[in-house]
C-alpha cells in the first residue's frame, strides 16, 4: 500500500482549476469584484462597467474629473488590485 503525503484542499482545487483552464477567468472575476473594496464606495458610485481583456482591467466612469485623477494613479491601482487577490492578474488599468 502506497501512502501519499496529505495535500491541502485549496492546493488541489487550484491545481484542478489550472488544469481545466479555469484559474485565469476565476482570478479576473475576483479582480472585478475587488474593485468596490479596493477603491471604496465613493469611486464605485461613479463606475458603470468593469471587465478584463488581455490582462487589462477596463473601467467605465461617469465623471471625467474622476477619470483624470484615476488615470494618474493607474499603476498604484493595478498593484493594489493584484495584491488584494494575491496574484498577478492584470498588467494595467484603462479608463473609458
């Protein structure tokens, strides 16, 4: 009888998701869901649409002034969102 080392269920789940090609879509979904938490309620109120395409988070905003301010912070926002999901999911944030 062969005994294997016990594995954490989280590690097994991530291994399964990776093998089925589901890890990236899951992490992208987590990034979009993290936006209100990371950016706060004030910014979220002016956000109308978020999606990830080609490792870039696209964010549609209602306020041109807010868009200008966030454009100057895009590197910091990218870093904070990736840190929140504990993975390098997006490479940049673009605002529409």
